[in-house]
């Protein structure tokens, strides 16, 4: 009797293991159902252009007028909006919003403390001496001022609140937390009725927790990253992985309108900051062929809105190194949007 039960248990355990492995293989494989139309846009950072030694306004206008970008993801860094406690300056962000509006370009505006681009958390220096409670109070006060100011721009299609807020990445002290994030969401909902957006890592997050709080979820898509210990990491997922995760997120959170790619990696990620990589190292990390391959891959995820990440680098290559091949790929892609 004991041997029979032991054998039965082994069979059940084996079947369970096979089912789990089979599910994981299915989940990470296959193609997404290609949408009838993909809306392509650009995530743009003035700080990144300045890091590369470029004029951020010139690059933005080139994206608008040469590449014909009509969908942007921009951010309003807290350190720039409130450089001194209680003194707000919206002029720099206003300029980009106005330039976009002149060309009927739409904008997702990212607000809060943890936004895209290193160091991830973009609080003013004067907040460093605050207690945690004081810090959170000042963040919410700044967010209220931002919404009250920026809601006059009709080309803002949604408010992105924080960026990958639960991912422990970046120079952030104190660490972002879910309860504060919920307060930010509630505050913005009380001030404006445009969709609330936030983001998750496409590969390292389950998407469930954040998607339960927002109207739209943006996810990053990275094919090649760098780990200090492991070196280059190539993610093994097939395009259908992202659509399956999106379906699960929407089933579990019926209020979620859609999932889109907020950050499609099209610039090199090495073991050093971009500017410290040689040009050969940059091309090794993100060749022209890899760029084309990633764009094709993203178009097969089944997600119908995709924001490119790396246009600042493309412009730098074109202007500084006279290599316009990457920029031309963007122009061709956006001309067929």
C-alpha cells in the first residue's frame, strides 16, 4: 500500500512538473496576433541629449519636422520644476509641449519622482534633508501644482505617474513605495479625468500589481542588457510572451484599457555609460541589423502602440559621426505610421 501511494505521488508530481514546464514553454514562445495598425512614437529626454553634447531643442524639432514624430512620451523632472522649495518653473517643459502642439503631436507626460533615464529618481537637492513624511508631502504638493498647470495642454493624452516604481533600480533614497504611489494616483484622479498611466519592466515584472491601479500600462522591451556579474544578457522570450502577459493582466484587472510598449530598446547598453563606450563597442551592442531585428520583433508582440528608446543616440550618430543610417530607419518607420 505504501509503495503504491509513493508511486502514485511520483506520477502526480511528474505530470505536474511536465505541465508547468509545458506552460512556461508555451507562455514564452510564439508570435503575438499582429494588430491592424501600430502607432509608433518616441520616448524623448532632453537630459540625455545634453549628456551627448547636443542641443535638446534642436533634436526635438528634428524629431518633429524631419522624422515626423507625432506621438511622444516626455517627462517633467521634479528637480527642474521645483529647483527651490516652493518655487515652480514650468517653462522648459512648456516649450516642448507647445512645440509638439504646433504640429498636432500627442504627448504622454510623465510626472512624479521616479521617471525614465538615469539616475531614475529625479528629486531636487533640497529634498535630501527632509524626513520621509516631509518628502512625501512635498512630492504630493509638487504633483498637484504640475497637474493644475499642465492640464491646460489639450495635446497631453494621459498622465504617466512614476516609472517602474516597484523595480529596485536607480539611485533612490528613500525607496519608492506602493502606498505613496496609490496616493499619487488618487490625487491625479481628483484633479483631471485623462487616463492614468504607469510602467513596468517588460521582462522582470509580472505587471499585475501596477495594472490594477492604472488605466493604461506601459512596459519596456529589452532584448540585450548588461549585468555587472553575468555580462551580456539576451532575453529568450518570443514576441508572443508580451501579448500573453498583457492578456493575463487585463483578465485579472478588467479596468485596464490596454498595454503598450513605452520603451523599445534601440540604443546600446554596455558595462559603462554610453559616452564612455567606444564607437565600435556601441555598434557591437546595437548594430544596424540588431536595430532592424528588434523593430521587427516588437511589431510581432501584438501590442499596437510602441515608443522608441534611443532617438537621441541616433541623432548624435548622425550629427557627430556622420552616420545617418539609424536615423533613416526611424524616418522610414514613422513615415509608414
